[in-house]
C-alpha cells in the first residue's frame, strides 16, 4: 500500500513538473520581452530589467531558467498583472473563495438531487419512473451551460424579475470581504439587516448554482443508477431479501452505503468539467471568481494571469485526481488487496 502511495506521489510530482515545463515553453513562445512576460513589469527600467534577468536567470541556459521559474511560482511569485500592475497572487487569493463557493454549492446540489433520483431509477428499473429520470438526465447533460445560463437570465431575471442576474451581493450591503465567502462574511460583519443580506446573497446564488449543477447532477444520476443496480444484484442483497428484510432497510442500510463511495470517486474525475463550466458560468452571471478573472485576462492578453491560472487550475485537478485515487484504494478492501498483490 505504501509503495503504491509513493508511486502516486512520484507521478504527481512528475506531472506537475511537465505542466510547469509546458507553461514555461508557452511563456517563451509569447511575443514581447521575456522578462516582462514572466514578471509582469511593464516598461521596466534598465536597472529593473537587469534585476529581473538576474532573478529569473534569463542570461543562463534553458534548464536554469526553468528551475528559476518553478522556484518563483512555488513560492507564490506569479509576477504582476499587466492590467492592474498588482501582484497576481494577491488578486488570485481574493477571487478564489468565490469560485470555491460556487463549485462547492453546485456539487452539493448535484449530490442532493442526483443520488435520490439515481436510487429511484435503479429501484424502479425498466419502469416509467426509470425512463423519465434517464430521459431527463440525458436532456440535462445535452444542454450547453452557456445556453442554459442565458435562458435563465432572460426568463427568471429579466421577464419575471424573480432573481438578480449578476454579482454575489447587492451593493446596498457593504460587507467587508474578510474570508471571501459571502455567508461567512455577512455573519462576521456588523450589518444591521443581516437577514436581508442573507436572502439577497442566496438569491444571487440560485441561478449560477443551478446552471453549474445541471451537468454534475446528470452524471451523478447515471452513476448512482448503474452502481445501485450492481449492488441490488449482489448475493448479500439476495440473502437480505431471503431473511425478510424490508425494501427500505435493504436499500438505505445495506446497498446505499456501498454506492456512495464509487459515486464520490467518479465525481472527482468530473472536477475538470466542473471547473470549465464554472468559468463559463462566472462570465455569464458576472460572478467575481477565478473563471471570470481568467477570461478577462485572455481578452486583455494578460500573460502573467493566464499562466498563473493554468498552473493553479491544472495543478489542483492533478492533486485531486491523485488524492481520490489513493483514498479509493485505501478505503476499498478488494482494491487494496489487489494493489498489495501486484506490489
């Protein structure tokens, strides 16, 4: 088991090293001065240019430049933004909680909706309710995120005027961003009307969360259904039925706990899709998160932000994939025995 974990850690380090190398090659291929593209300093003086050359070892060979690039990024030095001339790391830290908040709520909603519907479809397999759930999930998976977001804005935001269409909180509520998470910041603030602020934050969260949660929910439904069907056909379930246990006891106490673990493992593999959808969702609803920030940087050709966004997002996806793989092996006895046997 430990040998397997060491191998996965080595794979993580190697993959991240390749990721950094590809980003390093991308920066070298960009037009303009290399020192400016790496550091973000616009029109540096001769003294500043010499300092940047020494800092990033730009007068050395490619290997030394790459090591210097990796060392600076690992220590949080992502340079300055071309647009604001502010440290990219500071801007990223301010915007990251908004993206985490949106993705977290969307994934929780997908699990809350997807698991019960998947169980229902499996229990009622080949019946009307099963076909309805599968048909709805197929339609939901086929709907583009950008189209769904625009339709939601036009109908619920503009025509019915039920929900706000942009931002995280009305400007009337002056909430100081302490943690970056809206509900926590409202709780920590000294607002007089906190209940109204909570309602306004929740109203701003509804449409982006529903839009982003649609595709993960359909994936959860299909995974839950297929896994539950396998569990219901297992020998221990047949033995439970022979002992006279009630269907609810068999489903919720015996089958469902064994279904949740594969669902969570598969959801981790959907993280890249979730982040991609989050970028589109943030742009549509003007959600002040990493996705909206990166899209604006692409339009403005802000190379330090683009490279930092690639490194952070891709590195996070790689880390989650490795951790989910290790946790899956550690918590599944038959997989752990297979790994120990192969080692």
